[in-house]
C-alpha cells in the first residue's frame, strides 16, 4: 500500500495540526456515518429483532480477534473503559499477603487503582519499576530493570505495551518468558498501542489485553474491547447482566433464570454490550484498521516523522531510539535552554495540538498527518 495521507477520510478542520491521537482520535467519516445510522434505529425500535441484540457484538469481537491474532472471538469481551477491563482482571486473580504486582512508574491510573484496592484488601504489594534518567539507552535499561524485578514473589505484571506518556516500548515476549518461569500473570493495557502498533496474542500469549476504543482503535468514547485468556474462563464478572448468561438469545425464556454464564470471555461483557450506537461504530473503526494494518500505520508515521525527529534531536531534545518506541507515539524531552511555557504558547498560537505528560511533550501522529505537520511542530521548537 502506498504511503500517503488518509486525511480525506476524516472530518478534521483544515486550519489545525492534530498530533494528538493518544489523547483522542478523530472519527473516521465512515464511523460517523455508522453512528448517525445507528441513532436512527432507536427512533424506530419496532425494526429491532432479538438477534440484533447479539449479532453486532459477534461482528465486533471477530474483528478485534483478527486484529490481535486471537484464535477465538469467544475470548473477547466488550467493555466500556480500560478501568472496567482491568478491574475485571484484578477481581479474578487470587492475591495473598506478600504477593507482588509489578507496575511501571507513571503508568496510566486505570492500570493502578484496581491493583491498589487489591493491595488494601489482600496485603499484596504494589511494586513500581522506576524509570531511568532521561538519556541514551533509557528504554533498554527500563526493560532490563523490569525483567530483573520479576522473581518468585511476583504474582502479576500489569503494564502497557507502550508507555502512555512517551511511547516507551516494552518487550512483551521477553517479559512473558520471565513471567512464565514464576507462573505470574501478564496483564497488558493496550490502549496506546493496539490498532496502530502490531500486537499478536499468538506471539505474546498475554493473560489479558485491555483496550479502550476511542484512541487507536478509531472508535467512540465509552467503548472498548478486551481479550481474556482461558485462564479466566471460570471467573466472576463485575455485573450480572441478563446478556452474559446462557440462553439469553431466547427472550421468551428469560423468565426461566439460567445461572450459567456464556462461554469464556462472554461472561465479562458490560451490561447492554449490544449498544446499538457505540458497538457498531467501534466495529467499523476496527474494520478500517484491518484494511490498513498496524504495520502500515507504523511505516507511515515513521516516514512523516523521521526528518522532524532528526531536527528536534539537533536542537538538543531527547527522543528515544526507534527500536524502543512507537512511531505513532513518542515523547520529546526538552533541553534546559528551551522553555516549556514558551513552547506551549507557540503551539497554541499555531493551532498545533499535542499533549504534555510528565516531563514529556507527547507527539502522536496518525495517517491523517503529513510530513509538513511535523515540520510545523519543529518550527515552534526553533
């Protein structure tokens, strides 16, 4: 596929430079259209059939399973948020006093708070793997520190594939190998990577993969999907929805309660997971990603950002080496002679949108951006 901008497929304003996909993706026009059509369904509910409550779910789950190379769509659950997916996992892992849950310094709160509650409840220990000082080989050292922190007391490693603040990459295959040695769970927050960065369940074999849908999956807010391995097949869901029990497809029999859950991850679906607006919108976003592929998105983002990154480094900024970060998400750390407050003012003045996370200026382009967009960013640093 030729590397060229797909901006015409989005409704982004022409007078802005949006380099903030990690904050929230713009909607594809096709996803917007599905949303509009879906809203009209509620206007004429007589057209809804019983099968409509389930058919759209299956389509979404199959598309996400294909995106992450999962064998069965039945290992996929529909969730409203990353926190919901992480809490489901945390509630279904038996933790004892002294067990360690490894997390990363300044990782996203939704993958912290649930574990912190479990620490209070069980006496397990949240152990934070600190980030090395900003400088050469920072990500490599951070990966090594994480691997060395996994030992016999480690019960859970709960981390992202890419750090949300600056795109630092973590070698999940190596981490999986180490967790297998001590029989620890590997729980991945894929919100800032899956969709734009390759992820394979077959290769990594995580115990769970949690993804909010409104960033790199090109879906609407309050939508998401999660993969739960067979290790969670007998767990308890957060809520007892009528839809996550066997036989719910037959509405006439709902008066005859069935206390058996649907197979595998279906038990973890959020209530009203057939959401007639959000579910088809997220499904349409993933459909487009399957056509583009995450590999294409990485190649495209690399092609439009490499010259800008070189110039930023020449200005004294630190940006992690390519092999240890995403091309769609990277942090720019300023040298002492560049004032962040002045940079922010310049970016606002020029209608350039990025984020600020910790000490990093977080830049997150996608296929709707161009090389010129990145050079406009560089001009503000100058």
